[in-house]
């Protein structure tokens, strides 16, 4: 077996920034955008109840109320998601003027029927199927004013005909919309990372900026395309310089707050993110863009494996600082990866791409196979979406972890025969898996699926805890 033949796969474990969190608070400008007026910061749920009580009649059919509240939440979340006002230099998220946004009457009373529905669905929003951004679900009364979105009185007529809220929304916005529920509350802050991005930086913020520049390129071809890697290289610096020149900003090649929000402003405009017809990023496009890389700021199962490898290597290389093992890829992990990349002669991006992961595993593997099993302490290793089975070869690092866990557990159960720790899922490994599944009442398949993997981890961690207390 040649170590040069190993190809570690970065699986599609989940994607950063796919779930749009619902805000805990929202800041409302009590007037038109450029009008001098008071800003009020209120709980997001209170805002939704207030707008719904200001826009809707409590006697309307429940399905009409639900459809309209979905539209209200979607507009609010679109304004926050796109930073529509903040990217233009304003210090609020939305106005209370129906010419621009939706009605909000500060400190008004709330209708009970509307309050009850809002309590249930305030964290749900409309999006186009496959898209990420909340839909700017424009609506109007449909009698006095007309619009290209939902007619509020028309929604009442449809509800009286037996339409559900979702059917009402599809009637007006199209069959390709879906109602998405956000289970992630968040204190929304500005998207600017807090410090300028410059040559040599890396992470999700660089990735997002590069993607935005490429979208802008479709309308402003003078700004060159860049490779979307999450690493701020010279090509990216040049694109930033040209962007700054085109939009009359100081030409520094550094993305400070002013440049960041000008990029965001132009990106939102050319992608129509705040329009009923949006050209925003789809799940499929995001999947393709993130394929094969792990960036600073990501929370993914594979990060646990990366951190474990780093901690093993920190005992061999003093330059690598140990990290706390969890699923968050933070600055300390990025710095440890940079040090590893420097040691291995790779470009020190702080990003785990396919090449970095392969080299990382090969180095860690050489340590693991030469370490007595009783000295190895694996962390709780999350399932990563790939079942392990015989004849899958030496292509995936979970094999060696499986072997370590099985051999450790075999000390408890002689029915489980120890296997060679070599990363190869052969007949002996399959037999050991079958013995484990039989002992623990799992389907006897010889395949390590999610249920078997999680049970193995549970039993292994329990054994470690008990042995450590002896």
C-alpha cells in the first residue's frame, strides 16, 4: 500500500450560511429613509405583530392572515439579509413607510388573533426553491393600489374559497416558492468582519467577497473574475483595486468597511436580491462553490477530524499549537493549518483544501499506526455522511478510526476479534463490525452506517471514561 495513493474526500457535510437566522431585534426608522426621524430597536417578534396589526384586519380568515404574515416576515428578513439600508450608510434595518417597506405604528395595540399566529410563524419566511435569500414578498391591498406581488384583499377571497396559506402564496408568487423555518435565533450584526481584508487573509469573509466581485463582473466586465477560493491572493487584490477605481473609492487593494459595503451594495443591486424576481445564489451553486474546501468560520463535522489530526501533529512539530476539538473552524485552527502548510511547503492559506487534507492525514496516519492503541484517545467523531463497508479501500480516514474503536472495544467483548490497524476495510473488519452489531442489537449488515457509527462512538467513549477513572 502506498501512502501517495491516499485521497481523502472532503464530504458535503453542510454549508456555512445556508440557514438564514431570524433576528432577535430589528431597528426601525420611523420615517422615509432620508427623513430625519427616530430610530427604535425592538424585539423582532414585536415588530412582526405590530406590522401585521397595522396592515391586516383581525377578522380575516386565518389562512389569509397566515399568508400575509409570511409575506411580512419575508420582507423584514430580506431587508436584514441584504443589509439594504446599512449597506447604503444608514443606521437602521427598515423604515415604517409603506412607500419603501411596510407599515409599523410605534407602540400601537396588537390584535390577539394576529398575535397568536405570529407567535407560531414569526421565524418562517418565503424563499424560491433552491435559493438562500428570503424573498422580497411585495404586497399591496389590491383595491386602491396594485402591485406585482400579493393582493391582500385577494388573499381574503382565496381563503374564503378554501385556499391554504401556502396555496395563496403560490397563487401570487409562483409555484416555485417554499416556506422555510429558521430555527437559529441570532443577534444580527453587520456583515463587515470588523477588520480590513488584505493580501494573505483567508476565510468565509474573503470567499463571500470574491463571489460578490464575480457576480458584479457580469455587469461591470472591467472588474476581472477571480478564482473563488477563500484566499486573498494577488489576483483578488487586483480585482479589489479595479473595483475601487471604478466606484471612486481610495485605490488600496484592501477591503475596508467602505469598500466592503460598496461591494455588498452593488452585489445586491445586480443580483436583484431585494426584488420579487431574484438572481441570488442557489443551494446548488453554493454547494459547488464550497465543494472541497473548509474555511475559517465554518461549522462542519469534518472540522473535528481536522483538529484531531492537528493535535496529533502538534506533538511532532512545535510550531503547531494544539486546538480545542469541536466542529467550529476558528482563527486558532486556521493559524494551526497555516503553520502546518508552511512546514509541508504548501501555500499558507489557512484553508483546508483537498491537497492540505491529504497531506494532513498522511502525516497523522504515520503517527497513529506507530502509537500503541492504549495511548490513543479519539474524540467523539461525528458521522460524515459516508457509510463504511468492505472493499472501499484506503480512501477514507474513518477506516482507521473504526479499527481503533473496534480494537479498543474488543477488550470488553472477546466476540469482537481485533483487526489490523491499517486503514483498510477488509473481511476481518467486516466480521468485527458484524460482531459489534450483533452484541448491541443493531441490524447485522457489516456496513457502518450512521446508526452503527454513532453507537460505536458512544461505546468507545464510555470505555475511555471508565478506564480513566480506574
